[in-house]
C-alpha cells in the first residue's frame, strides 16, 4: 500500500535526480558506449538484458527501445538478477507476465555459484538449439546489456570462471570490473564462457539516460542503487525506504525478535530455523560500530518493528508518517551509536547504514514495481 506521503517522497527524489542530470555536463563516455553497443547488437547471436528483480519494469534497458525497427535483432533473453533481494511471490508474477508476452526470461542471483551454473546450462541449450536451426557450429557471441549496477559484470565474471573450469581450459583467468557503485564498467570486454561450442560473452557499460526517464522510475532506481547516491539526499532516500516499510506488512515478521534479548537466544533462534544440513555458526566477536553484524541487524529489525507497532498515528496522514520516520531515525541513531545533530550529519550517517542494509537484503525482500496486467511492451 503506497501512501500519498510515500509518493511525495518518491517524486522529490525523482525530481532531484532529473535536475542533477539536466545540470550535468554531457557524458562523452556514455554517448560513445551507447553507439558502440548499438553497432554491435546486430552482430551478436544472443542479447541478454539484465534487469533488477526488485524493479523489473523500471530497470528496463531504454537503449533497446531506440533501435531502428529495421535493424537485425538477435535472440533476446531477459534475466531478472538479484532475485534474492526481491519479493519471491511478486517475482513469480513478473516471470509469468514476461512469459505471457512471449519473452524468454530467467530469474537468478549472479553471486550464487549454483544459480550461475544453471544459467550457463540454460544458455548453452539455447546456443545448441540456434546452431541446429542454422546448421552451423560457428563461435557464438552473447552480449550482456543493462542499466548500471544490475550485475552485468558480476555475471560475466562468474560465467567465465565456471565455463572455463567446466571446459577444463588452461590459461589466465580474466575478470570483469565488478563494483557496488554504478558506472564502473567503461569499455566492452570479451570473456570466453564455453567450449564445444565456443561461446563468448561481451560485458558492456551500463547505460541510463536519466533525462528521458519518468520521475517515479528515477526514485526506484535511486533506491536500488542504480543511480549514484551523490545525486540525491540520502536522508530522503532512506526515508523513502522507511515509508515503504511502514506502509507494508513485512516488518511483522520481526515480532519474535522482541523476545530475544541476548546473542545466545538469537543463535538458538537461528539454529531452530536453519536446515539440518547447515552448521550452526559459533558466536562471533561483536563490534558495536559495525552495522552489518547479525546482532546489530537483529536490533535494527527489532527497533523498526517496535516503532511501527507502538505508533498511534495514522500512516495515511502525511504529518503522522513524517513523525514516525523521524522517530525511527532517532532510534537508529542511538542504536548505531552515532553522535551528531538531529536532522543533520547524524541522520545522514544513519541513512547510509540503513540503505546498505536494505540493498543487501538484510531488512527483507522488496519488489518496487507492482505487477500490472495493463503493462505493455515489457520486452
């Protein structure tokens, strides 16, 4: 349930992104990369568009829509990456929506070795089918395209490593540039991912023409990290996430955490909910300033659950929701042991830590794009 306040925050973020993009100098590297990608698309056998499973529609690759209708188009596969961070039930609905529009699609996590193996098998099956139809055994080229920070380079490197090991090939292992920050890949690079038949993957720079995007799309991509945090106010971005959390029901899963007051109880809780094949982790040394540690994440969840549960205002009311979000910032500021002024540097530090936890899936799995039966031209 998206409240009016949530939409207002999203609009403010989107407008800030578009204003920054308008005022920025033209990027010659992005323009050159766009031309290079467009020139190569007709020459490859497969075009794999990587999208963020948290924003299946918003993370679509705008450049493909601008290609001339007369241009040769290779077989296209849409990969919903970062599926481990998206809502599983909504991901299934999105996959079904893509399939209804005759899109060849695949859902995965490019940092999961087994996922990558399965995708490589899927890709090799597609290559064999293409070669049987063409009655040829030429080297196959697969181009990975997408907006920044959707996992293209991570997938390219994993495919290269696993494909090379499977083929028992010798030689120096290459690595694509992988970074949590958008826009790190600057050039098109080629990596071998299979033999018999030979398959090469082309990793490409992320292209995102901010000036042409919808305001709401910009806000969602900013939240997922596809757009640099330097273009927006991180406090407002974190507030956007809190507005989404507060207006949903995912926080209710954290109710049991309120009964766990120490690390021992929490480890017992983890052991109870882990599969028998998993080894129960030994208690780790605790660093109170490291927000990524399990006991800190647990306390963050518990704090957010309590602030929402004990809130007596109306989430539909703008002022009430603003008060709730501010109280959550104050609570987290104490929890993270951050010194500083309220609404100032202290809140900014809280925002950065909170966004990191959201983007790494430590605060639940969210899909920002609702599935709409009226959505057209997804592919």
